[in-house]
C-alpha cells in the first residue's frame, strides 16, 4: 500500500527525478522518436491510492491498444504518484493527437485525470508538445489553466471532485468485471445441464439471449453495490438496492429467475471489493461481515457468504490452476466439473433429489479419470444425459461466475 501524505520536498524530488528520466531516455533518441509520459492529475497531499493505481493501469491499457512502436518503457510507483515513460518511434504530433482522445474519452469515468505528455528533442533542448485544445476544468467548462490561475475553485472542491471521479471509475470497472463474469460463465461450453453455446441445457424457460439481457440489466446494480462498499454502507443499504435489482431483473426477463443468486452473492463481493479499494480491508472478509448482519444462523447463499465463500474460492483456485495449461474455455469447463463434484448443489437436489445430486457428482469426478483428449467429448455426452434427467447444476454455475469475478479481481488488484 503506497497511500500516504506527501510534502513539497517529496514532490520536488519526484519532479527532478522525472526530468532526469526524460533527459536520459531522449538523450540518444532518433529524430523520428518521441517520449510519452503518463501521470495523473491528483489534487491534495495524497497522490497515490488503490483507485488511482487502477485508473493508471487503465491508462496503460489504453495506450497499449494504440499499437505504438515502443522502443523502451520505464515505470515508477511511489507515494508521490505512479509514472510511466515510453520511448516511441513515430510522429510525435500524431501520437499526441491519439493520447488527447484518451484524455477526453467520456466512456472512462475519470479520463480527465490522465495527463499524457509528449516530448521531443527540439532545437533548444527538450520540448513538450502542446494540446490542440485547452483542457477543461474538472468543476466547470472553462479552461483548467485559467481556473488554476484565478483560483476559482478551492482545493477541497477539487479534491472532492477528484475522489468522486475515482470512485465512479472504480465502481464502473468493477461492475463491468461482474458483467463480464456472467457472460464468461454463460459462454463456457460445454456445461452439462446448463445453458451454453451448444444448447439450453435442462432449461425450457430461458436461453442465452435472455441471460445476456438479464446480465446487462444488472450492471447499474453492480455499480451501486461497489459504491456502497466504497462509501462504507451496510447490509441494509445493499439489501434495499438488491431488492430493486431483483425487480428490474424480473421485469427484463418477463418473470424468469435468471440471476437472482448473483444479485445477492455478487453484490456482496462487489461491496467487499469497493471497500478494499477505499479502506484496504480484505474484500471477502468485508463481504462476509456484511452477510453476517443477516444473522449467524444462516443457510443457503447467506451461509456460504458468512463462511467466506468457500465454494466460490475453491472454483476460482481451480480456474486459475487450469488456466496455466488450458485455454480459458477449457479451464473454466474443468473448474466447473470440479465444483459439480464437490458442491452440494441445491438446484440438483431440487430437480433430482439426492440421487440426482449423487449422479452429477460421481459423473463429474469420473471425467478426470479419462485421458485428457477424451474429457470434453465425455462432458458433452454428460450434458445429453443430464438434459434427459432434467438435471441442472445451477449452484455450481453460480460458483463459476463468482470464480470468474474473483479471478478478475486478483488480476486487477495486483498493483494496488
């Protein structure tokens, strides 16, 4: 954790170091090269937080998408802020134009906090390319430089807006991760008895299109759940919003229960992730504490949450393990089979009783007794058999969706 207050001396030293790096990287650069420097405009005496780092990583990702010819790259991550330097071969003016588009990208909630500088070796030393248009103030539509000179807005107002933008970005990022997790689970194929890209499994009242529509409907709720965690909200607030999300889901699906379990479980995990971004608390521990507000003598999804989401963590661990040697789809298929073999899936119990649950468990476990080359075909055959028996391991599918979210969070939080 690099979140701490910095003083003027630290910031001046960081500026001097930045200049030294710029001079060094441009010293022997070819005439058709330029240096790109990425920093964030963070007001106040705390320059580096988990959410600012998450935004910074998004900036790196956006630059990578441009496909620029990078000759050299250097990154610094300090309490004075995260900084990245790229020596790039290419027309500096065109590079600047592309980076300005990132700085003004309205699809990125806090894009206006990006500060991409483009520098070149000029006739009189290092020159920084100027923007085509002046940057707008965070709090009004006037040029930022003009507001800064006149001190039109106090520091507290600028800090508050900066923090709001970072929360907005963080919550949006987490919400999309949750949506992506639902879609990744849906598209994992084959999945015995479940909706996948081959068939509708044992479900006659829903299909892939309806599942996608349901997942999209839940994105605003996922964002709100993350914000509740960021703002220190409790289970009462999360439950109230979750009840509303349930209603929105059922309206979108015509009364079909597509993702009700995910409203509860994903909502808790997203609130935990939001809390970790702002307080540093472990996301699963925070989510479990929220669920505990519903009472220690819980059952079903609440009991699973109170106990620390063990089945979801189990599936996530297996997903990460299989991804080391398999493609993403096959890794997810195998992680699902491990979960079916282990989890006491209430959907299987409801549809097939203890016998149906035991059949699914034993069949899933036997898959791994086969040579690897035969496993996917055997899983596809199991799909046919489970459809005949009207069995659907929906609880295990939920664990896979949660596993996808946990796996994505681990990837996102590596640098936080």
